[in-house]
């Protein structure tokens, strides 16, 4: 009897110990969990994501953040009520010569405009409609404010492109008439085809196999811009050439040494030997130089020389 009672007590004690251990184990596990209880969380709205942070959802892929794109800066645009800046136009300077003016300064203006083929009337010294239109055309071509009146910029540009007018240009006197007498023919001109240019007699002769086919009067460059001497050949031809340096017409141009050419000169036709070229060989007979232009070929010789025996330049 005592033995049974002792066994029963031991079983009861073991049961109590096991229960206490179970309670302690459960308490330790619960303490390791988040202190936030399910009923403490605020309810999420329908459709809200399960996790606002970057952590992965259970059994799912990590949350993907959209790629960061730099904010696009809009191009600078003026405010709608801000007017566009007006184009800056050149303001003409004070007028030095105006329509209605008369005198030597107007003569000089007309003669200079005539040199570069803008003024085609007789030099009179009166600033009329023809002079006004010539000034306007010159200003427009050179990018100067177009007024038809001469300001300092217009005058400076005109002076840079022209030379001081001769007395014949200022008075409208005709050039001297009569052909120049040719000098001796250079030996280099006696064979083949050659433009034979004699500085002594101021003539040009077109010679083929020693036979002179045509003779014309010519003029040359000044001492500051002399026509080069020696043996050359025609490098190229340009029927309606305009000088890129001086912006003047050079009809029937036959180039033989860089920018130097034989060509027709309306200024030579109008003023004769009172003027000079910029180094070219000027011809004043337009019909004759047009004929020469058709005869002369690229590669033909050009001989520029002095025929006077005692010439210091020979």
C-alpha cells in the first residue's frame, strides 16, 4: 500500500515539473518574438503593399525600386509677356554729304564711285538722284546702313577701295586719242603664240609665229603696285571676272601671274593714263580685248618687258 502511494506521488511530481518546464519554454519563445502584437497593428487599406520597405516578402522577389532619372531641365524660354530682343541694326553716322550738295567734294565722290563702276554719269559736282542711287548701291553692297547720304564710314570704305581721282576724272575731260607706237619686239615673242607686253611703248601685241596679229594700247600698275616683268603663261581665263580684293569688274581677264591679268578696264577707257591699275595690264579697247580673249588659249606665253635700250628697268 505504501509502495503504491509512493509511486503515485512521484508521477504527480514529474507531471508538475513537466508542466512548469513547458510554461517556461513557451514564455521564452514568446519573448523572442516582436513585441508588436497582431492586434496592435493598424489595419492596412485594401490594395496596399504588404511591405513598404526594401525587404523581400516571404517567398517573393525583392521589391524593385524604379530607376532614378535625372530631372530634365526645360530649355530656357522667354516669358510669354517678354518681347523678343529686336535685331541690332547699324546706326548711320552724321551725314557729311547729302543730296543737293555741290562742289569739289561731290566731284571727288562721283569720280571715286565711277572708278569702281557705281557711278555711270558725267562728273558734275552736283549731288542729285544718280549720285544718291550710286551711294545707296555702294552702301548696300558693303553692308553699310543704306541712306543715300555719305557718312564717315561710307567715305572711309570708298577711299580704301579707290585712288585719288586725276584731274581728267574730276573735270570729265576725254582721254588722249591716238594709238601708241610699238617698240622693238622682244626675241621671246618671235616664236609660237605670245602676248607681247611692252612697258616702254605701253602696247600689247598678239604675236603668232613672229607675225603681229593685233596691237592695243595698255597701261600698268603704279610704282606701289607694279606690273611684274618677265616670261609667264596664261594660267586661266574669266570672261566676267570681278576682283575679290578690290571688288571691281575685270572683263575678259586672262591671268598670267597670280592675281595679275590682261583685261578690259572701263576706267582706262574713261580717264586714260591719268590713272593706273593695281598691277594688271589694262586694255581700253573693249572690242579688241574681246577679240583677244577668243584667240588666246590657256598656256600661251605672256612676255612683259621694256623695249627701250637705255631703260633702267630692262
